């Protein structure tokens, strides 16, 4: 399969050992899937940090948040017949699904886009309330009319939905609750209005009729969303046969709105591809890559907490208008970077 990514020689840029745990008694298991934005002339990542207690022999333990924000540790013997721990990411106990880690979002910044550090006096973003007791994950960031919109995956025993917070200074945040109810994730708001409307890509899913497809929705105010359309489906026999989901905010180009997305097959290999939407009506997809533009090939992409994965929800478009730096999660454990040429992506698009 085609791979046109120019990976950073410094990869991985961040590993779990590079950051301290959020509190005593927890350890960082994974760094995942950063949202990306520019603020105060720096490149910033809002990284998903997944934590759990140190694991003991003959048991499995994991944290959840209570409604008040306190952390509760659940510990289960590994020989309990009602425990299914076959997936590194999710366990089932007595018929109820739990995440093996608890995720929060952490801010890091860089002067050169390659070397990141944790700045002082910026808060951690953690789950709030009964709809985020299993944590918050995979934040996308959109700057629109001098306000940053943060869309993220909100997880609890009620399901997986899309949470929305906004900020102008990255120190103070306004929570707008659940933007899209379960089951939904992979939500990216466009970085400008189109004909007076806000637009966003999202990924509702169904285990029965339908599938894990990319949809588009619009809003008059950025808070209330409707007029949903399914625009990208999985493709049997190809690299994105099992699920697809949007990356970061689509890039406005002269040819259309360019979206870089992830796709996975039945073997849970995650690759990246791209599709192009009409500039005036983004519900119309005009082109899509048949082959992926990035495939897990490097060691840090093939082995890790959950190997054979490249996954992005953040990028920076360079002033030349062609170069895009994509920051991505590798193997659900590391944060990495790669550059792409928009012209090279164009060359792989198949027009309808």
C-alpha cells in the first residue's frame, strides 16, 4: 500500500515516560492522538494521557471517576469467571464494559514543532459529571472567530458521545455539555462558516444496521446541531473496510475541503486516507483516496499498547499552503509527527 508520509526523525516525539502521572498511585500507560493548535506563536498539543494503577499479579485494576470528580479504583481477580480481559483497551465484567485506563487531556507546547514541554499554569482537562466518568479522549481543536472549540470523546457507562468545551485563553474553559449523544465520536468542526453555518464531521455508529461511517452536520450557532448527512462509508475488501472516522478540521484548498481521516480493517490495522468535499456544499464528497496515504510501518507504529495503528486528529498547515505537519498517535502509546504534501495527496485522489 502507498505511504507518502515523511516521518520525523525524532519520532516518537513523546512517550509515557516523558510526563509525570497526574496523581500518586497512577502511572501513565499511553499517550494518544493529540489535538493541535497554534497559540502565542507556539505549536501546542492537547494530548490524551491514559493512566491506570500499577498492575499486580493475578488481578487487573483500573480507575474511574465518580460524579464528584474523585477517582475510584476497581480491582478484579484475573481468574474471575465473569471477567473478559481479552482486549487491552476494554474489559467486560459482569456484563458491563469498562476502559482499562482513565484518560484526561494535557497541554504541551513547542517553539519548533518537534520538541514539546509542559508549560506552567495551564490546567489539566479532566472528565466532569456523570457523562464523563470513564474519562475524556481524542480532542480536536478548531479556531473559529477568535474562539477555540474543543470536541472530544466523552465516555461513561451511559455510552460514548461528543463533549464540547470552548476557550479563548486556554486557562478558562466553558463546558457546553454533550454536543452529540452516544454512540458518537471523531468530531471535527470546520474552521470557518460556510454560507453562514457552522459545519462538523462526526462518526455515529451502529452494531446492527449501518456501520461506522463519517457523517456531516451543520449548526446556526456552533452549539445546536442538525441536518445530518452520511458522506463516507467503509469499503469492503479495502484498508478501511471496518470503520472510518474524521481527523482534524478539514483544510480549505482551492479544490475543496480536504479531510484526512483514519480507517481500519477487520484486523484492527489503522491507516490514514483523505477525501475532498465541495467548497460551497461540504455534504458533497467529490474525491477520495482508494489507497491509504499512511500505513503503520515504523517499529513504534507496529508495536506498543495496541500495535499496528496510526491515528491523527491534529495538524498544522504551513505558510507555503502545501506542507501539512500531522501529529499522530502510534500504537496507542506514542505521539509522533510526519509531513505531507497536499499536492501528493491530490495525486492519490480518485474523483467521483
